[in-house]
C-alpha cells in the first residue's frame, strides 16, 4: 500500500533490551519493598459472558475518571479481552471494523470513520495517551497489536472538552493490562497464529507481582507476505512486511497513598517491495525499502490526598505525568536494473506533553476533575521546507454531579491557547436520567475546534512511484506554477491551458480552522437481565470542514490533491444496538447505523438549480436534481452487523460467526461537478462474513481456527486494504496465574 509517510520497518534488537530492562526492574525493586497491597479489579468480561453486556464494567474515557459503564451519560462502547479473543483479533483493524457506527476506511492507510467524520477527527489513545504518526490524517490501525489489551473503549461524539481538537468525532482508548502489586506471583501467555498470505502473529505476555511492584510486559511479532489484487504486473497491493511491538508497564507502591508508574512502548516495521510503472514511455521497476519506528515513554506519579473516603480512591487523587513520543519513517527507492537511487524521503514527528490532573471527590455525588498541561509538537520531513513547531497551553475542568439516584449531570469546559492560532473554549454538557428501572435516557451536546495541521498547511509531496502530488494550503499555488512551467500538468483541449480548477484552487489557498456543534440523544432499555437495547441519534454541524480535493491533473493521468473548506457541512444519523444472552452459553447481538453526511452549501445550490452535469452517453448538459445528491464521498448511508458467540462447556468448545455489512459509498467525482450525483461515482456495498471455532485442552493449552472474509469479497479499485479469504490457526499456552480454570 502506497502512503505519504511510507511504512517502514526494521530490526527488533532494541525491543528486546526494552523488555529486559523492565524485567530486571521487576526483580531488583522488590528487594527493598514493604507490604502495600492494591485491591484487584475483576476481569471486565466476566459479566459479559453471562448477560452479553458488562454494565458494571469500569471505564475511564468518557470522564477521565473511573465510572461504571451503566452510569456513563455519553455514548460509549466497550470491547473486552474475551470478546477480542473470541473474534480471533490480532490487530486493531480487526476489532474496530466489527463495531456499530464505526467504519474502517482506506485513505492513505486503514483508519476509522466515526459518525461520518474522517479518521483524522478520531483521537486514538493508548492507556489515555495519544498515538501519533498519521498518514494524510489517517492513523494506520494495523500498527497496533491487541494481544495485551484488556479492553477498547469507544466514545462516540465530540470530546474536545476533555481531550482536545483531534477528538472532534470521538475517542478510541486502548487499555492494556494494568500492573498491580499484591500477592507474589508470576504468570504469562504465549500464542502463535499462522494463516493465508504467510501471515504470522506471535505474542508473549508476562505479569509479575511483588509486594509493592507490579509488572506487565508484552512482545509481539507480526509478518505477512502481502497480497496482490488486480494487475500483478504493477506490483503488490500490500507488499510483504514485518513489525515488532514491545510494551512494559510498571507500578511501584512507594507508600500506601503514593504510586510510581512507568509505561514504555516501542514499535518498528520493515517493508520491501518492487513496483513497475511507466517512466518516459518505458516500463521501469523500482525497489522500495521502508522503515518505521515509534517510541513512547510515560512516567507518572499518583498521590491520594486527604484521609476521608468520599470517593473510590480517597478524598482526592493527584496525577502528574509526562508523555513523550517520537515517530519516524525512512524510505529509499532504487532502480531494480542497476541499484541507483531513484528517490528517498524521511519523516520525523515528536510530541511532548507534561500534564497535571486532580480528581477531587468533594462530597458524595460531587466529583470535580481539573487539569492543565503544555504540549509541544515538531515535524521534520523531506516534504516540508523547514522544521515546523506547534506549541499550546491548555486547561480543562469537569463537574460530575449525581442528583439523587436517578439523575446525573456532567459538565465540562476546555481552554486551548495554541501559539499559532486563536484561543478557544470548548464546552460540553451531558445528562443521564434513569426514567424507569429498566429505561435510561442520555443526552449530550458540545463544541469542537480543530486548526489546520502541519500537513494541511505546508505539505509538499509527490509520490515517486504512483506519481500523484499533495500540496498544503501554503504550498499549492507555487507548486502548481512549477508543474505548469515544467509541462507536467494536463491541458484543457479547448483552451490549451493547464487543467486547474480555479474555484477549488482559491479555496485550497485560503484554508481556515474547523469548528462544530454536536448533539447526541439516546435511550438504553433493559427489559430483562439478559436483553439490552441501546439507541442513539446524533447530529454534527460543522463549519469549514477540511476535506481533500483534486485541484489539477498531471500528464501521467494522476491527480494533484490539496485541502479545502466545506463551508457548512452536517453529519447526522442514528444507530441501534441489541444484545441478547439467549442462554448463559449463547449470546447474540445486532447493530445498525443510518448516516447522512452532506455539504450544506451544495444542498442549497441544488435547491436553487445551480448545479449541472454532462451525460456521458448523450453529452447533453442537465440540471442535477436534489434527490440525486449522495452527500460527502466515502460515507455509507447504511452499515450493519450481526454476531453470534457460543460456548459448549462439556466439549470445551467455543465459536463465533460475525457478519458485517457496508452499504455503497461515493468513491470519485466522474463528471467534474465536484458532487456525488451519479451511480457511476459509487463503490458497491458488500458483506463480510467471519467465523471462529476454538477448543481448550486442560488449564494451559487452547487452539482456535478461523476464517476472515469467508465469502472472499475483494474490490481492488475501491477497497485495496481488504484481502481475500483468510484461513488461519492459532495456538495459545497459558502459564502460572494466566492459566484458565479446568473444564
């Protein structure tokens, strides 16, 4: 897959050193430790096994504090470890692609679309800290292994009041197993999976407990032979690559009220591929070698203040933390014939954020959360003229008020003061009302703000193999002038002038920040302990939504892309989830989302009869009726899923069947009017069918087999990230405290 920040991958020796350092710390620190226990938390999926939904599960993403899932006043979905295991998931793509209201889209990588908004508007967190390294705004979900995740929390709707500008659509928080001091013990798990396309996934997890120290360590190696859809002569759709992930989390209980925490994670990936393309009329083979590495370090201190117990952890909890991360890519292209250099590029991004947060349990029913921090982000790359720096101060405050047993009100406000842009206030208000014992109503509203990022302002990139170009707002005019002077832009046959859209060029060169107001209203109905129904309606009104557009065509047939503001846009829709535990060993669920995403200015122009198109058969120009408008590109009006999970305890078997549907979606403007308005501009809808079956052998050994995309659906033109049928086998060995109960 071709990307702007070319995927890169490499050796794994430093990952071993990272893991070993964590293990050595686990063996040295307890020597001076004294007894200080921390209460353990029961596995989140225990309740899910029996009722289908773990309503008593503790979550943190919605409020930045611990709340049970049933009490959260905003739309939140939780996918636990046992459900991920039953799905046979190995990468984050596998998990998010099967959830109601989430769509995995291919846009310079595989990202997640939430409430009709592009991947760049969804914040991806790992243990509450941001993951960086996006390609054209898309965080590649395949970079994240799920073998050490306890749960995935998906917050739908704007969360800028707590998490900042990137959370305009929502938040996906990946929660790994937390280290917990306590009774001395060692446990672990080894697993190996192998399947189609020579795809292998190897995992090793270790948990270590001492009196004051808890350590969780994880190592993953993933590799694939890639695959080719369509014309094999042009090169692989996804080339072979391999990557390594290592993470170590430590918690040391310094005193009964004070804990020291450290989270270290590393990722690296290597890719090699050969591509064929036409260079000056001659077929040429170019070899690519790409490398990526990503390192994160998060030390923190937690201290409980006060002696009274008005809250779950004491009078108040003070957390001081610093998150530092670096993401790098390197790519080198050489001619296959003689090994000479064709092109090379690099990209380096850093992000540092110290933060302080206070959770104050003022009195029963009143929790005040406040925090402040400073973030500094830098980017250096071959496609930027110089090193770019972005800094910002921010502060947030939130009041969680439980008014009696039936009403909860959550109010929040965040203040952002970026150095480069205007200061912003983003408020949010959420309410949960327990109307009846089995009926709860949720409503929330909030504002979001997002300034153009480095890429949208300063990007200057041309893919050396595919031949397309992407220019930021400040670069698009001078770069197009250069291409025109070099004769690399296609000409209008009627005028002989470069084929440039003057309107889109003007809009691209005057890019403005985005803002939104959004609302969610939903109801949760639990007519029986084994049946849960959740419905939610949402609406996002956006101003100056930043989208990608084609501003010109090159002589090689490829596009020149830039960014422009959709002055007024709206995404609205509704989703429904039903979960039913028909038996303690049989769980069924179904989900559906209806979505409408439109350019409101385009709708106004259609109503006024100001939009036209040319019929490709008759070449006649006709007015476009409003009913023909399909909305923003790459959004499906209808998506759905149906899942069945079953267990057969006597035979020690379990299995699942999951069907995922995505309706047709706009792919490209074919008639040049900039709108989605003809059937030829759509990619077809499709179904994916996935299945697994597993068996446990005693306490320590389990096996699982599965098939993803059982129907073998592929679409090289519209879904390059979707391979064909994937048959696989997985073996798992549990050791020590990780061993499963007998039977």
